C-alpha cells in the first residue's frame, strides 16, 4: 500500500508540475525555433518535409491497422486468409514498399547533405567578416578580426538574470544583419561546441585546431544558444547570446568598443599611483569576471584542477612569482596566461588576490610594477 501511495504521489507531482506551472508551460514548444538565416530556413524546411512524410505514413499504417482490427475480427465471423502470399501484392510488396521508403529516405538525405555542406563549406566568392570564437572553461571569447575588437562573454548569475538564468550573458555577440560572417572556431583548453539553433551554426571548438562555419543573418533579434559539448563542471554556464542589429548600429557599437578600449589603455598607462581602495574595488570586479569561474569568488577554488587562492603560497608568497603566473600562465595546467590584460588590470587583480579572503598581506601592486615585471 505504501508503494501505491508513493507512486500516485509522484504522478500527481508530475501532473501539477507539467500542467500547473503556467510560466514554464508557456515556453513549451513542439517545433524548431523560427529561423534567422538562409541555412536555418533550409534545415527547417527539410524538417517540416520529413514530418509531413512521417505523418502521412503514420496515418496510412494506422488506418490499415484499425481497419483490419475492426472488419477482420473474429467476432464478425471473419476467417484468416492463409493465402495472402499467393496474391500479386503478396509477392511484390516486399520489394515495392522498401523501395518507396528508400526513395523517400534518399531524397531527404540528399537535401540534408546539401544544406550541411552549405553550412560547413565557407564560400570563397563572397566578402566575409571574420569572427574568431574561442571556448574557455567556462566562457566565450569573440575576436572581431576585421575591427580590432575583443569581447569576453560570461553567464550572468541567477540573482541578476531572473528567468533567463543560464541563458543570459554579460557581453553579447553583436552581429550585423545582411552580412556574410565567417566563424573561426577553436578552444583554449578542452572540447567545446558553438551552437545557436536559429542560425543553424553548430561546430566543435577543438584545442590546437581552427574550424570554420559561416552565416548570413536575415532578421534582427536576440538568439540564444549554448555550448553543446560536455566540457566540465560548469558546462551549463556557457550560454551564447547573439544580438543581430542593422549594419549602422553594429558599426556604432564597434566605435564604442574601440573608444572604451582606448580609454582603458590611456588609464592604464597614466603615471598615477593608485590607492589600496581603488585597486581592491577594480580588482574585485575583474577577478569575479575573469578568475571567479575557476578559483571561485570566495577564493576556495575547485581542487585539484583549480587550486584555492585563499591562503595559498602564490597569493601570500613573493609578488614576482604571483605576477609571473598571472602573466605567463602555468604550462601543463588549466591556468592560462593573462598577459593580454593591461598593466592596471593585472595590478588590480594581483592586489585583490593578495588582500582578499583573509590573505591580508598588505601588498599594493602598482601598474608600474607590472610594467617593470613584463
């Protein structure tokens, strides 16, 4: 009896959860998302053709089955025909039916193969805008190679993303509509996969290799995807958000990013002595966005792959060794080189790590110290 009650309780919970959760049920879909590129539209069309054929076959087969069950049942006095195999259809159905099915399958397969080649084979007769996509544990890096802009994209924590938890990022991949865009995929550590369903783009990012896909976005909008390759503990925290905008708006966004980069470079190169409070505030923000995914915002890390910084020999030991590992990374480990950051950013991060979580070394690292260490 106990098992019966618990079983019924589980069914009640499932029923209420599926049909009673209005906001969740409102998002329940039974088809592909609306395409936003030519290739995605072709994939959608093939999918719909396959579903129509499958539905037609399903109706025909079930109609025959139900007809036979109703009109050929024993209660109507029907006697089974044992000579079906002697009829014309009985002789040739084993060839005709598989041939028809194979013909339909080949038609679908040929169309699918043509679309797959269109997605993966980048045309050499079109002007292309190159975007390098690099997967990291666990964030995305986008390099606009034609515009000198680099964007780091990380998931937004639950308290800031609300209903879009694990579907929103701090920096979106902004792309222009009506432009041929080539994605160059690679990885800095393990296998990742860049996937945005509305764009029909899905490609593995492999360490040490560069693979490519391309797309021409046909409409404005925000399109969400994610890493589609199991890449570690925080695999789910690698969403992708593409924002497709008009070309004029995209160029204005590029100008804003370049202006911000120039301002940051000027600030970092300024001959200024920063206070502990200033470096700690800037360092906490930079650490949480660039280092917190691996070493945790609490500094306790994710051993053994990502050791803790709280009370560690690196964060409380010699400053030169600390700067060295931040700038150059640690070969053979997941610790990547952060030498691409400017002197002020590295000074702030190192100062924060040496004085946060109870480390309290009192060390104050200035941008000039980083510049000299380089």
